[in-house]
C-alpha cells in the first residue's frame, strides 16, 4: 500500500517511536517507487491535536530528506510553529479547532498528496472512517500482543463495504488475519 503512496499518515501516538520512518525498505520496492516517479520515501504525515510531538529527538523530524506534514488543530499549529524554526522540510497544516479532517485532506491534496496510506492508530483510523475519507481498508489482526486488547478499530456508524480479500495465516502465522475491504460511497 506504500508503493504508490504520496504520503503515509499516522496518528501522533502511532508515530511516537524515535526511529520511525514510514516507507518501503526492500530494494525491489524502493526501485518500483522510483520507477513510478515517486520520491524515495513517501511524505510523513502526522495527525495530532495538541502538537506535542518529539520534534527534537525523533528521526522523521530531524532528517531534511524527509518531507513531513503535520495536520493539527489551530492551537497545535501555534505551538508547533514556535518549535520548528530551521526545519523547512516540515509543513504545519492548521485544520481548525476542533480538527476538521476534510479540511486537512483538502490541504494535503493542495500539496500534491493524491494517494495517502493511513496506518492508524485506532483514533486516527476511526476518525478517517467516520468522516468517510477512506476508500480501502486493509486490516491485519494477530493473536500477538500489541496495543490494547479487544479495542475496536472503529466506533462509528456501520460501514458499507465489500470484502475483497480475507486471508488467514498458517503455520507460524496461525491466528493472523488479513482483510481488504472496499468502502462504498
């Protein structure tokens, strides 16, 4: 889902790891991105209400070769602009108060982001689904610990979707399930 992505979007909690960069790493996938006219790394898009991001220590905010776009609230934008002098590769999108995701997505489109791969977390994914800003939903579940157990992905009105793929892991991947749903508009 990242080969053709102009950007990869994650909520602030999902993007909190200091060494995290949302990209592709296998040499063949890197070459495929470049052959398709994409940049080496998709833009790093972070959704945050407060703007309390690890700007001074996390890799994605300190590597000038990465394009970073932060979608935030009006107060979050004010906080971030004070914390970002000298980091021209980081753009702050003021999406209003409270955050208006439709406005934020329009701002991304204005910046050339046509295909965005949203990787979560749950709050960000649920908000995007609630606003009907998602075309395809790829969901991987696993019996392995991670996140908060039994947390629902989405807490809004029922989604009208077509299941395109339902794959269950075998052997060492027993218990892993991958689903691809196309969301109807």
